[in-house]
């Protein structure tokens, strides 16, 4: 399949209602659009001819509808900042039309009143949903403090083609990165990480196998700076229902070297060298004005013979947790870009700024 790929959520599938709520990776080539779910490695290809594709742009999401698929009539939804403009242009070039969502001519005044009341209640409920709250946390392309573009090909510091490699699937406890690494290498990296952090393989707050499952989760694309092409950033945000679970996570992060050890593990994945041959990561002062809890670290790594700094941070509040990974050149300019991203994220997690654009 040609890139780019995008991650969508299934809103409805008339012949496969059990698929509702599943995440699906969407790609396309000359044959048509392909759909791949996490739990089914089989690629579902919907030919361009006959599938009657239509895009609708809503206030915060894109809605993609298609008919005559093996799942029947399918409706997909994706947070707008996570769908690059190039995807929309590519779909347009293949004859897919898109429209803005808007009211049609009302048939009666009473219908309008009832519709407005129902819409108001629906929007209020949606605004309180975990997914909506997470959508307000993750940065969009204009929220990094520097100009970026989405990267959907191979990512320089992880192996997953559509995220930061630090996310967990909402329906399971295994991190996405496990799907893209050889099993033996993944077990080795995780074992070295939990040994460094002094946690257990089951209860570790980031890579544990028995960790608390989030109510909702979003992983952004990896973004690349257009003015500093050696700078990449990606964010994963989750919503935890029980504040007591979040308190336990915060206690682990604050009392153990979880973030520095996680940073060392990511630096290992960047360079491909042995975990123990790299200099240990060190904690860095967050230097952000926010009520959120912030823990950050930096490690020196390299790609080929080119030295880099790899920054990570974990930001938590009462229910939200976000992880940011920034790979950048060494020096003050790279650190400044990391702090731009971290400042936005800390204020978003704490609810101290408007939603991401």
C-alpha cells in the first residue's frame, strides 16, 4: 500500500456491528482503500469503483462513509489534526467528494427546537466523553511552537508507521511497539527498562502487562519540523477513569526513575545499540508553568554517525496522562523546541488552555 496511512475509528458497520468502536488503519493505492484492524491481520480492500466514498468535515473530525464493502455500509471517524492535507488531496484526486457539515432547510419550527435541544444534550454528553477530553489534550500541527509536517513513512526513533510507538491499544495491555519489533528484541528492551526503573513487568506504569487500561487514547502522527528537519515529535494521550489509579501511576513515576529509564530505552531503539552501551539518560527540570505533574529526561543517542538528543516527558493530572517523545539535534535550539511542545502539553493536560487546533 502506498503511504500515507491514517488511523480511524469505526462508528458504524451495518454487516459487522461488533466492529463499532474498533480502531482501523486506512491506506490506499490504485486498487482502492484498505482497512486493517489491530486484531485482524487480514487486509480488507474496498475497490474505488462502486464503494461510493464520501467525506464530511465536522467541527473537530473527518467522517468517511463508504458503501458496498464486505462489512456493509461503513462510517469511519478521525480527529481532524490527525488526517494530513495530503490525504484529503489524494482522495479528491480519485473522485472522492467532501462536504462541510451544516443544517439543511428545516421543515418545521418545532422540529428545529427539538433538534436543537437534542443536539445540545448530545454535544454536552460528547464534550464530557473520555475521547473528547483526550482530543483536547493532544497537539495539532499548529500547536508545537514551530512549523511541522506529518510524517507517515518510517519514523526515525520508533518502528510503528502511525504513532510514537509508546501507545497502548485501548482494548489491550500490549503496547503498539510490540507489533513492529522482533519479539526477542522487544522482550530484551522491556526487561532492561524495568530493571533500570526498579519496577515489575506487570505493574510498570508505561510498559507493564497488567497496567490500567485507559478509557480513551490518541497517538498523534510523528511530526517533523520543516525548518529543522532533524527534529521529530509525537505524543500519546490517555484518559484514566479512576483518579486512584492515576495517583498510583504518579507515585511510581515520582519515586522511581521511570522516565529516565524509559528515555534510555527509546534512545536504544533510535540507535539500535545495546541498552547498556549508551550513556544513561538524565532527568531535566520541566520549567513549565502548569498544575500538571511533569517528569522529563534526556538521553544522548545517534543515527548513524550523527549525534542527537532524545527527550521524553510524562505529564499527568487527575485523570489524564500524556507521553511526549522529541528527537532533535544537540544544543540549545533542540532543547527549546522540546520545551515548546512540553509547555503546550502540560497546560493542555491541566486544562489551562484551549483545545488543540
